[in-house]
C-alpha cells in the first residue's frame, strides 16, 4: 500500500495594486466591525485570509476548513 501525498499549498506574491485593493477591503471590514462595537483592528481577518477568500470566490470554490477559525 502506497502512502498518499497530501496536496501542498503555494506562496503567492501580490503586486502593489493587488495588495492595495486587499488592504482597502480589509480596512472596510475593520470600519464595519468598529461601527457595531467590535474592535476591528484586533478581530478583523488577516490580509492572507481576505486574499484567499477572494480567490476561492472567483474560482467558484467553497470555503476552506483551514480558514475555519474565522467562521466561528
């Protein structure tokens, strides 16, 4: 019986334009959280999470269980 290899991830470099767009979206989330009384800077998702969610959404993929910490 052969051992199955687990699929690995990759690191992706975002250019300045993409980084700025992701940062703006994250800042919008922080403002929305602040507006409802949650300290958004602490509770907001990471830049990586935002980028992964945008990419998964664009590709039509469901949410990843690895990002479940943000779903609770």
